[in-house]
């Protein structure tokens, strides 16, 4: 899926890091997180799948197409 970013986002594309963050672990060193930045208007296809529903609900992204 491709998404248009509505608000600037910082996100990790590393599944293991995302699982740790979602489990409440917040002391992960920034450099280990592998963060990416997407500015408003950017088209992205690498958002963490487990984060997409919440991002859509909050209006942070919108679906562009299926790929």
C-alpha cells in the first residue's frame, strides 16, 4: 500500500524495534531505532503495518493506492 503523509512523521521500519516500543519499552537508543522522517505530502510505502490503522484514524496519513 502507498500512503500520503498528512502531518510530518518519524517512524521506524524495523519490526523488532516497533514490537519493543509497542510493548512499552521507551529507553531504546535513538540510533538503534532506525528512524525515518516523512514530511507532509510525501508518498510512502514502508510504514509499519501495525501502526497504519492508528495513523489513518488520527488523520496522519491517507491511502493512495494498493501498491
